[in-house]
């Protein structure tokens, strides 16, 4: 699979979301960080804001739910217009049922893991998912430093995805920039969230292109080394 870039709108101007989305027309998705002040110590936005942006943006919405009780709340984000909905497995009471419900409602189902959460206990549920999100910072805030300790888990997750077959995307989120994207792509990630790197750049759309090019070349070298 090719490289996809999904800028985090958390780093954009919340007073001008429509215009901010238009500044990154080359982005594959718009990453929307939903925080509830319980699962993480920060409060951002909910389904009404996603619904408003989905109506005016040209890119599809990738909703990242950092909330308690996603079993109860996640389906409403599909109804609000998100094309991909990510829940945290640490917060989900019944992740298999939830993933099936998200898919049944018509969105891609995705499961997120905090830095200290291992992937191995969830290997058998990979076929229920369209994407796995490996957090590379503790969720809650933009602008944090990338955690290199997550790289082995990205690699192991890519191996598990290969073993189970299926077209499951592997997303990374947190501290992704021109400094760190190659490490992630080399480890097997193919969908990249970047907030401060994109919106902190003079030309956000040009940064999207730069990140895509760096990711693609690192992915290419990865594929080359592991031919068998
Ligand atoms: C953090 C959020 C991220 C955040 C990334 O909890 O999930 O999506 O916006 O921001 P950067 O790219 O600045 O680390
Ligand atoms: Zn996020």
C-alpha cells in the first residue's frame, strides 16, 4: 500500500477549520482528535464539529476517539460523517462488537494502542479491523516528542498483519515529522498523522508532500530488504 498523510487538525486554527482543511488539499484524510477530559486530560471537540467539517471539507474524516466508553459513543461519529473511526482498546469494553458496529454503519474500523499497550493480545481480532493505530506519544496533547520505544511494536504489528493477511492499514500518531517519519515507515507504518509538523510549517501542503515522499522512500527500502 502507498503512503497516506492525515494531518491532525488539533494543530490547526479551530476558529477556521474549513479554511485550514483547504490549506492541505494534498492530504489524504483530516485527523480529528476527540478528547473527553477522562480518557485523556484534555477536552477538544465532539461529533457536532466533525459533522460540520465533513460537510465542507474535500478530504474524508479520520476520527481518533480518546474517550471513555467508546462502545457507547463511537457509532455517533460514523453518523456525523467520519469515514474512519478509531477507538482505544484500553477503553473499549467489547472491541470486537464495537469494530463490527462501526463497519456495519459504513465506516472503516480502527483500534488504537497507547505506547505501553502490547499488540499481541489482540492479534486474533486483526481481521475485524481496517486499521491499527500505534500511538507514538502518550495521547492527550499535540507537540510532544516522538517515543522511539514504540518502533519495535510497529514492526511486530506489521508482521502480525502480514501473517493474518488482509489489507489492514498501520497508522502512527504523535511526534511524526521529517525527523521521525522514515523510522516509522521503515518499521512498517503506512498512514501518518502529523499535527505540529504540518500546521507549524510555512506551507502546510508542501509539508504534506515532503512527508509523503520521505515515507515512500523509507517504505521502498523496507520492502526491498524484506523480499522473500
Ligand atoms: C495526541 C493526538 C495527536 C496529535 C499529534 O494525543 O492524538 O493526533 O494531534 O500532534 P503532533 O503531530 O504535534 O504530535
Ligand atoms: Zn490523534
